[in-house]
C-alpha cells in the first residue's frame, strides 16, 4: 500500500480538489482549517507532507500553486463548467478535470500552444471528439523532476506527424504520442476518483496497470524507483 501520510493529509487533498472543482479556485489555508476543524499550522504541516507525496506543489509563500489537475497560474488549458472555470497545467489534466465528475464541461486550448484553437466538449460521460493526439514529452521517470515543465510539454496536435515536427522545431525530445482515445481513457482512469472523500497516491503497480491496459509500455513509461 502506498504511503499517503496521515488521515488528515488524505482528507486535506480531497478537500482541496473538491473546493477547487466547485469554486474554480483553490481554498485558502484558513478555509481548509475551518472545513477540517484544524489549526492553520496543522494545515501547513499537512501541505508540506503532501508536497513529499507529490500531492501538491506550493509557491514560495506556501500557497497551493498546483493540485493536479488544477493550477493557479494562467495556462493554455482552460476548462469551463456551469458558471466557473479553471486553468490546468496541461491537456492531460484538463481532460482529467472533466472526467472526475459527471458535470458537463468544455476544454479549450491550442495545438502545440500555438495559434490554432481546439475545443473539446464533455457531456458528463464522454467527450465529443477524439480527432487529435496528445504528446507526452518527458518519460515517466522524470515527471516530478520539474512539474511545471513536464506539464507544459504535454500538448495536443492534429496528428502524430505534427507532434514530431513541433518537437524538432522547438528542440524538445520526441516523447510519445497518444491517440485521442488513449489520452481520454488515461485521463478517465487517472482522475476518475479524485472527488472521493479521501485521497491517496496511486501505487506503482496501479499506475503500471493503467498504462499497460492502454498499451503504454516500454522504457519511456517506466516509473522512477522513488514511486512507492
């Protein structure tokens, strides 16, 4: 079983996700303390534990910057649902932020973070199109070395050839290209339970099972030894 820290940490991560999804912005430390009937210092300690578990990324002031699939900084990945919206670190996260609930939503981005726009609509069960591909540039063993960079390089394209050309033009590694259906299925399986009352990090075996079922195998998808 993966180490998820204390029950406070598990409940805290779930509360962050629930509130961000409901309000379109992250909760403050004070709001989390009130919701969990804890002191602010307890929340700060639990957040630091979540950092070690790769559950959140904090800014220099200790505020929540990223809690996948959400982030506070502007990005090319914007999702709207009802009367609110949120930025996501990458296309994978944007798709996941829709897949985690049965609420209709739409995801707007551009191919390769350039000038051609694409919109994907979600009806609460399925998306309306998979005529695109998703590039994952960094291998799994490097995902957490630099989270913002890893996410920024996960981009959508019209075709695998477009992804290869884009990578070469910008001097990025070629990475791996997923079909639209593979990317959507990955997002569903990865983020499907993120609105549950408690959170825990997926075990290495669980991640391998998800990836393997989608045909994502080989050295590129090997997890780091630190994934416990």
